[in-house]
C-alpha cells in the first residue's frame, strides 16, 4: 500500500482535499466549490485526486467523508443533507471515474477517527467524536476503527432524545427528522444562539464574553447548554463507556464546556467515579480530511 493518503471532505458548499504522508504531515491542502450536482461532483473529485497524486504518488489512497452514509445493503447514499446525493451509488461511481478503490465514510466518523488516530484522543481505545455546529453529529472509533453498525447509523447522537428531561423543557421542539426532542434541537449552535439573542440568531460568537461582562441572558443560556450537554454525554457514557469524548464544530471553542460539563457528566453517569475525558479537538477544521485519509490506516 502507498505511503501517502488522500483525504477529501465533501461539504455542502465546498470540497477539500488534504494529502498526508505516513507521519501525518499535510503535504497539500486545497479547497474548491462543491458544484452542487452529482455528475459535476464526480468530475471535480477526479480533478482533486489527480492534483493530490501529482503532489504525492500515483498510487496514493483515496478516502472521503460525506454528510451522510453508504447503506451497506444497497450501496446507495442515505441521510445526506445534500439531498441530491441520496440514492446515488457514490462509492461505486467514483471508483469507476478514478479507476481505483475508494473508501467512503460519514463525516462525523471521519472527525472521530482523526482525533482518535493522532488527535486529542490518540492512544485511547474507545472514542466518541461529537460535532456541535449548525447541526449535531457523532461517531465512535473502537481500537482505531470506525464503528458503523448494521444500518451505518452508529453515533447518530443528534437524533436521540434529550435525556432526563425536566418539566420546563416541554413541549419538545420538532426536528427535521420527523421526531421531537432530538439532541440536535437543543445542542446545535443556532439553538444556543437563539437562547441568548432570540429566534433567527445563528451565531453564539461572544457569548462567553457577554456572560462574563454581566449579561444575564447569556449566562442563563450557557448554564442551560452546559447542563444539557452534560446529560447527553452521560447518556453515551452509560451506553458505551468511552475513554474520551472529543468535541468539534464551532460550539466546541467555548472553554466553559471543558471546565463545567465534566461535573454534570459525573452527576448522571452510573458510576461512582466517572473518568471519561472531555477533550477539545486537536486538528480543528482539518479533522474531516485527516480522518478521511486515515480510513486506509496510518
């Protein structure tokens, strides 16, 4: 197998490639716009792979992270927020375009893999990676391998209900998935922003500084968010008992999460001594492409 790994992150608006050597050093990183339709996407990915191989080796492996999953039975994409990807035999079609094998994985699983292989949770056996951004996602890595499950939905943390619900948290907000009370509706970045500045607010940038300066609405919004995130993490601990939980996405930059959420986790975890680490990601917005590259192993 080649000493070089190409990782590609297929985002809603952009495509990003990174070329890594065997030590994890990034040799190339480049972004282009996502063309927004399937046929042109395949051609754009072909061009990126050619560029990556020109900087590394003709046999560099190719891994991709997508905002969805490949159904193991039909080999078709499902659950993608780029809805025009759903139903496509993406991995098979890309292999035909490239003339080589590819590995395709959910982007949250790629994030978790990146942080488990050589990121914040390197050396831990069981890692849960969390994306707290415009939406909420998650992925498990067990002994260096992504855990996907029978239906390739393992770690879909955003679509389980908020645990240990309180009376004042009813009625449960509706989720786009068709259910109510999903963690995504409580823990995404816009949910925190709206709790601070009202409906329609999308960004919570500056909320920690505002709380520290005496903004009571900001303080209450943070207090509530910390409590809900702690409950949600404790649910994962009670179910899978990971060594570490690594946070990614824009909300993960809030330092108060690492200072205060572990105490809430300990309150709800069904063990007298909860030692699960809550970690900030090491690789930031590089984690997606790094994890896609590491789908072929380090």
